[in-house]
């Protein structure tokens, strides 16, 4: 019977289609004998229908006439084998995806057999079958519009009562396979973006509405998993956990972008439902309670992870009510939120033993007898105002206070997380200016703009308040409370205190500097005497530390590092965001690790210290230039390198500004003969010479040329800085030198350890012992080395002098002559830096 199938025939012809369908209709049951034919027939039919859709409509007319869709369903029911189900689903997917004819698409969708296939009980224990099934559903969703979607639903009294495509798809929304989850989400977005009102009402009714709560519940599990990875990495840093963190972060952000896409479909009820679920299943019970300073055992997530997630939500899920609710929640103590599953979607918060209780308004929480509206009514468009939160006062430590406490006393990750949160709030366009003002992070320029606008439109009867005080507020009842709160919040206090902390990474301090710059906005009106005194002392100490580095281990790299860090800091300060990606919050966890522990006197440790000092100095210097209202120069104001004096050792040796090179010739003026063994039992004779050229310096060992007296060939070159020459206490002809590496590995990213790589060997300092002919020769070499080290350090200090003397130090202004009404502001000082 089946041998005729293989006879020569035009593959793409109507006769071929007719033959395949005739043979398929003769199949009464599928067994091992005919299984391959059925699979091949199904595959060929999909090719022919796709071909006919583009070339000849008779193909699809014949397909409809013979009711092939019914034959597909019949074959599926009589097969009982996975291979037939796989091919049938693939055949349907190919046809639906590739059909262009509107008539063909309508027929495929407007057919009772399509819903039979959608609701068929496939054996989804087979992962490949599930994958093909989801692809089939997604293919159908790709053809949805306002006309075709009505063909897939059942209605009663103009209300959708059945929508198998959507209902079956969301069953797999939380599948372990990320590809399946992605396909389901693409399908749901295709449904939401159609814009059919009856379908929109269907998806928000029970039990379909559970999809959104399940979505947030699944997201919650991912958040807890991320927190576990972060905690593990803090305890035991390694490349595997860091890579896992990056992957988890990517998936979390992908989920939030999906939620954002759902909201962008413009279905109001869906937006409110998602907002409600995010607040009641994630933010209120999990994220906000974790921000309290005194962690409790039942908190499932750390403060840093929680702040990262809040930042992600604010930046990606742009819902005005959600953003303002999160910001308003910061005015409440952690005890106002429940940390377990007893929270319901109606806003009811059970009694926890403190003064929190349910009020008549289910979206209001009672804290300390004060009705604080922490969740707006999602069924109305009324916004949340900070005066609703703090008008009656909250005596307990609030979450906003916890944020500032992390900045002033937390570890590096907590500081960075808190700064990211404040930065995100500052740049969230969905937040009202009044909310930012209440949080103490409304930039001065925006405050003036707000007050001026309100004065122009006559919103307040006291229009002149804008001109009387830059800190005036709009509402009498609110201004006193808000002004008192702002005095206590002290965001600037926290930032200035942060700059004084030596245990925080410079990059994190730069983020704090970026935020301070945004808040000041070319005005020091918010600075008080204490701020200026702290900054002055801090800058003075940092200047002293920088000068110490000029006589430290790496003076030859100090100016170069300073110029490089100046450019980097300038870019960071002027960037629209302090970090390009939120995931950078966790990357500092992946610190360089080495096989051995470096001693504190290691030159590598000294190099890291030098770079940190430079970064902090550059930050403070740029902040103060900015505070003067001036643009940051592209390069720091330093002196150019000095020329080589004619009577210097470098000049006498015939060296130029490029420095010595191995194998090059030099004059042995002032050189001292010595011996050294770089290998056991192999003593070599050299001429010793210490030379400095500008900010650079070297220790040279040269061999005299036999045919050219007083000239030699450079055989060994080592850095002069931090050589710490010392004559041996027992053998007065021996000179001991410490030899550090010529450069710092982390200054060359191409050669230094990168993210995710295994441990590497740490750079090791060397030690030389040189033997001279007599005591005088040894003392001469010692004197020469110390003199050249001093010349090198003097040159570095000379080059830094314009930078260190730039405009002097911060001067604390005298505010005693200020009128009483302006006492809350501090005038711009006449001098800075």
C-alpha cells in the first residue's frame, strides 16, 4: 500500500497534496508499520500548504474542502505515540506561522478543531513535546488581532467565558525551562496588546487573575534565591557564585521588563492588579521589612539585595502609584509591614503586637495611632502625598533613617545599595517633586523651579515666599512638619560623613559624590558650617596623604594615576547615572584573589593604597571645583615634567627623558663597581648607578665595555622608588635593596585578573644584596641612591604643587550677619579649596 508513496511525482503539486490526504484518510490506526509514513505525510502537507499560500490558492481550497484539520485531530486520537504528536504540533506551528492569506488564517483559527488541539491531553512529561506544544500556542497568538481573537473565545452575554489558548498557556508560566517561560510570556503579551475589552475583563477575573499573583510569587522566589547567592559570596567569594549572581540578576531584570511590557499594554485593571500584587506579595512583606537596622531571624532577604530589587522595580516598572507608594513607605517604621504570607491582596494587615491595625480604609495602616496611607487605592487615580504620611508624625525609626544609617555606618555593599536607592528615587520621573522634597533629595534647582512655578500660577496665596527663602514650602500645615523632618533627615550630613570613612571603596565614594553634586546643583545653600569644616579637614588630610605617596612606594606612577583617575572621576560625576547597570552593585563582591596572603609592607598593597588615596583626593577636589560653579577641566592642573639638568647623573650618563633601556650604552660617570649573584654560585661584576629622570627613577647595573673605557652596557634595570637602601650591620661593604615590580598589574586591565577567572599569583617584591670593594664605595652607593630618591620625590611634589595649592582650602563663612528668615541656609563661601 505504502510503496506507491515513493513513486516519482512532482513534489510541489496539487496532485501530491491530494495523494497525501487520500492516504492519510485511509489510516485507521497508527502503528510501527505506518508511523513513518504518517510523520512524513504531516510534514509534507505543511510544506505544500505553505507553498500554496504563496503561489496558488487552490491548495488551501482543497485543504478546506477535504477538512484536513479534522483528519489531524483524528490521527492524533488514534496514534497514541509521542512522535506523531510531535510532528502534528510542528506541522500546525509551521502552517500558522507562515500563512499570509487572511482567508487562510481565519479558517485555521475559526475552527473548532484548533481548540481541540489546544486542550488535548498531551503527555507533557516529555519535555520535547511540551516545547512543541508551547511553540504551537505561541504561533497562534502571533496571528491575533481584534478580529481573530474573537474566533478563539466563547462568550455569554457579551462576556468571555472561555479562552483556551490563554488559559492553557499560563499553566506553564512558571515552568523550569526558561525558553518555555519566555514563550508563554510572549503569548500573553500578544493577547494583552490586542486591546479587546471583553478579553481584558476575562484575564483579570478569577481564576485567570491568579496568573499575576503567581507571577509575583515566582519572582519572589527568584529574589530569595539571589539573596542566598549574595550571602554565600560574602562568606566565600569565588568566580562560580559571582557568575551565578550575574545570571540571577539578568533573569530578575528580564522578569521586570516583562512586567513593564504587560503594563504598557494599557489595561488599567491589569496594571492595578500587578501593582497590588507587587506591593502585597513582594514589597510590603519581604523587601521593606529587611531594611530595618536590627535584623531578625525570620527576615528572608538581606538589606542590600532588597535595595537592589527596589531600585530595579522603580527603574523598570514605571507605575506612578507604585513609585509613590514605595517612596511614601520610607516614612514608616519597619514594624508597619508584615514579613510573612498573612498579608492579603485587600490591604489587610493582621495585628503583630504593635500599634498597627486595620482601619476602615483597607489601604491605610495605623502606625502609633497615626493613620499613614502607605498604599494608594488602586481603584482611583488619587496620588500619594508625603504630607499624608508625616503630617501626624512617626516617632519610631523609619526606613528613611535606616537608609542614611547604612550610608554612615554600613559596609561597602550597604552604602552602595543605599546610594543606589536614593539615586533611583531622585531620577524616578513618576515621583512627585513634593515626595522628593520630603525625602530630602530634591535638588536645589528643582526646588526653586517648583516654587517659582507655583508662584506664577498662583497656587499659593503667599507668592512672595519663593523670593524670601529658598527653603519655603507650599502648605502651612505641611511646611512645619516637613521642615522639621528635613532638619532631622540630614542627607548631606550622611554624604559628608561618608566621605570621612576610610573603609569604603573609592568607587562607592564617587557614587556618593555624584549624588551630592545632584543635590547641590551649583549651589552651596544647603551646606552648613559643620559640613564645610568636615570637608576642609578631610581635604587637608587627603592632601597630606597624597604628599606622603610622593615619597612612598610608587611616586613614579602617582602623577599618571592621578591624571587617569581625574578623567574617570569626571566622567562618573557628569554621567546621567552613577552606574550604568544596577548589577554593578554586586560586582565589587568579585574582588581580586590570590593564592597567598600579601603582607602589609608589600608594594602591591602600597599600590592599592596609593590608588585609593588618589581617587578620594580627586573626588574631593572635583566636588569643590564644582561647588564654585566652575566646569571641571579635562586634566588636573599639574606642572609639566622638568628638563634633565646638565649636571645631573642622568645627564652625565647620557640618558634622555625616555629613560634607560636594556642593552643600551651609557657613560659610567659616578658609577660604583660591585658584585651580585642572581643565581646561587654565579657571582657577576657590575657597575652600580642610581638615576632619576623627572618623576621616574631607576637602579642600573651595567657591564663595562672592554674596548671603550668609562662606557658600559645596561644589563639590569630596576625601579628606584621604595628601594630602601641599607648597609648591612655586620658586613659594612654590603648594601641591601628592596626591588618592587616596575608597574601595578591592575593598572593594565589586559594583564590583570578579570571577572570570573581563577586565582592568580600575587606580585612579589625582590631583595638585592650588593657587595662593594670597600666601605667608602658602599657608602657612596647608599648616598647616591638616597639623593636620587629625594630628587625623584621632589619632582613629583613640584608637579603636584599647582593642584595642591588650587584656590586654597575651604573657608567656613560667617553667617552671623544673616537675617533671621534666612538662617536655615548657608551663603556661598568666598573661597573654596
